[in-house]
C-alpha cells in the first residue's frame, strides 16, 4: 500500500515541484540569513504572518543561477534576512503561490536536534523498544542470541549483542560505528554546554549523564564485545545476505556471523575508546579506565602489526554481500587513534606517530566519512590544544589548513545555485552526509577564526537539507511540512505505520544510479542533483545510516 501510494505521489510531484518553494521548512534563527529559492521568474515576494495573514515584509527576487549545472534549473533567490521578528510565516508570490509555513525563532532547531539524536534509540539492537520511550514505534527484543564466527574469524560462538543497527538493515559494523561515535563524542568535547541535555526520553535519561554520551556508550558497550583477547577487533556482525523487510524482533537470528578482524576496525575502536575514556571520566572513573585499557590493547595490536590487516584491506568473503566498509588505507584511522590516545594519556609516543602522519599528508583536510578520518585527528588536537604540550607549529599548521579548506568549501558553494558545498561529480551515495560534514568543518572553522561567513555557510547547508533544495523536501523524516516518507529502512517499511520513524537523514541524490529504482527513473543525462527518489527500494539514494545522522546531530545541536 505504501509502495503504490509512493508511485502516484512521485509522478505527481514531478509535475508540481518546479513551481514550488525551496525553503527551510523547519525555520530560521532570528538573526541568521533567511532566504528561499524558486525556479520561475518573479519580481517580488511577500512575507505574511500566519496568525493574522498580515503582510510584514516585501522583497525582491533575483536570478541566482541560469541553468544550474547540478539541477539543470534556473534558480531565483528571495532574501528576507533583514526581518527578525519571531513568529510563524509563509511566503507568497504575485501569482498566488504560497510556501509551506515556517518559524522564525531561536529554538527552531531544538526539535531537529532531539529527533536526530533520538534516532539512535530507534536503532538499538538486542533490546526491546518500550512504548514509553518509542511510542507507536515500539518493538520487542531482537537479535539476542550469540553469533557464530565466520570460518575466517574463528570457531564457536560469542556474545556480540547490543549496539545499533547500522542503517536500513540489521547488520552492525565497527568501522561505521567508529566515525559515528567519534562524531557524537566530538560534538560533546568541542561544545559541552550545547549537548548537556539529559531529558531526551531514552531509558538513561535523568541519570545526570548527558544523553548524547549515554547513547554513545550504548554502542561502545557493543564495540567492547567485538574485541579479541589480543586487542584486535572483529569487523562486523551480519548475515551473508541482507535480511528480509521484517521488524527487528521478527528477523530470523540464525545465520548472523562475526567476521574477521581488520586494522581499520581496530584503529577506529582504539580512537573511540580513548576519546570516550576522557569524556566519561568525570561521571565514572572505573568505566573510563576500562575504556582506556581496551584502547591501549588495541593500539598494541596495531603496533605489533604495522601493515594493513587483512592484506589489501577488509573484503567480504565469497558468498557474503552485506556491507563491506572496505578500506585499502588504514593510515588515517591509525593517526586518529594516536591523536586520541595522546590526549588521553599524554604519552609522547602517540604524538610522534600522529605528527609523522600529519606532516607526510601536509595536514590536509578532506570531507569526513567512514574511510576518511584524518579530520577527526586534527580536530582532537584543536579541541584539546590547551590541555597537552603540543608544538605551536603543529597547531598553527592545522588551523591554516582548516582555514584553507573552509575557503575551498566557500568557493564550491558560490558555484552552486542552491549554495550547497558539493558539485556535479560529488552527488554520490550518502552525499547529504557530506553536506552536513562540510557544515561541521565550517562550524569549527568559524570557532577557530571568527569568520562569520563560515558560520552562515554552515547554516546554509542545514537550509539545504531541510528543504532549500531542488526537490523542495526536508531530507529528515518527520521534520518540516514535506519530508522524506519512504526511506530504505526495514522498521519503517514493516511496522504498518503510515509515518516514518522520525529523525533520520536520507542519503540524498546519487548520480551513479546504483539501484533499480534510480535506473528506471533516470539516466546518465539527468542532472546529478535530481537523481533521487523517495522510495523504499532506492537504497542508494534514500537509505538511512548511523554515520549520516551523526553530523546532523552535531550541526543541529550547535545551532539550537
């Protein structure tokens, strides 16, 4: 039923989207830039108060981009940044068209932050989701049995219950957990005052530990179960093939396998556990020691095995088609682990290791992903630069490269009709998370330099995600008037509830057309930013994933 409804709505939307408004459907901060886009010429726009329909602001509309390369559209922009009165409003054009309603206030992102962080609770594995926390999205206990070792990993069974389901499937992957938990912990480490909330309505709420830490610890407890006696860490727990579209507690447990260790998983583990040991120390010293001991054991394994493991990086064995998270280069993961261990221990050995890597790579920044983690190492140095004896030239070089990369993102945004920081050729699987990770980088760039342009550009990326895009939808389930409703997410597709599970970021346009839905709807001539379908079957443009939500938590939490 949901599928049939989608097909009808999709083709109707193709006919109507071009005449609609690309606008941040969550709303705008009072003193922040405020703008929208349309794809048809107009002279003026009119801002109306929702309460009494009063006209409160009139502005001009200007051509922003002719035949925008990413979308193939003419893009016109209306700016009402000068209007700073809190309230609920809509935009109207002379032809009678009206935008969705939106809010102007200093709390417009509170709901987005809460929903994006709460999404991790909905992904919990090994426990049931109770109605008092999950509401109608409750389900029973899932995946509670020990998993069997894949023949390449060992013999017998092991308890690896807990943690989060990785994405739209029910697998669990240490590599993707690494960047996810690392990003959540980084948000708290950089801006603790912004992430102190202990009232998210998860089971741990009210325990005087910030809920962002509680949720991260839930995943870390699973990661600990993935460590071998010698410090190495197993890579993932999945079946050989993806599960059917059933609820978690209805999934057949037999066939879940623990796959062999990898140096990328081990280094990610070492980094996360070392960082967590610092941040939890004020709340639980014994747990902090446990985490640091596990991190140093992982590092010892890495030190004893300086080459990538397995040779060439992790690859799925024959017969396995679940997520691979294969990476042929583990140097950035090792550098991140070294940076975190230095900050947690003060041992110069770790700083020396990080410094050799950083100098070899010229301290270059890149867009953050599960396979690109050098930025996390640099950010750890910046966040703790006053707490450890770090040479000034290292700090200065990191800051200079951060500024250069922020300028680079600014230049990319200037070339795009919607002001987004990705260009044709970069609309790949999960590109919406690239947009938000760029916003994360710009936020830290702003904090380091004080350049307000970086702050505004970071907000602009959030505007894009929340509706100021060519599809004129909010890419976050449950946020805005017109949001993603059919994500590639097994619980959403199987629970019989019309609404999607809220707070999840959709992966976004994928010009590589890597699923049958996109291949049927589009071709190589389709503008890259248009290669998106709000369809459960479009796993390459509409899946959700824990790592994609992490920068959404960071960015929305910063601006709330």
